[in-house]
């Protein structure tokens, strides 16, 4: 353990860890600045439009899957009630 090795080692390790942590914080802050343009009125409008289109695609996909699942359930019901109706 670092504390057991003496105060100088402890101070050096603390400094190293603090330095690494500050570098990571700085890197994360810089990444956030890359998205600052989205906060302009035009960026917000564009992002909202993308979100609406994305949601519409996902709703259509959901509805399509729901119909497919219902059709498969219906088919399974028929097969269970009349196993001879299975076609190869």
C-alpha cells in the first residue's frame, strides 16, 4: 500500500492520480464543447426535426412488428387447433 511506503511515495502517488483525473476532466470538457453548436436556435430546430423523423420511423417499425406478431400468433392458433393443416 502506498501509505505504508512513506509520505513521499504517498504524495507522489496522490499527485499522479490527481493529475490523471484533471486530464480526464479536461478531455471530457473539450468533448462537450464540440456539441455546443447544437445549442443554437438553428441547431435545436435541426435536432428536433431529426428526432421527429427518427421517432416516426421507430413507430412505423413498431406497428409493422406488431402486425407481424399478431399474424404469427393467429397462424400458431390455427396450427394448434388443427395440426394436420401444416404445409411443408
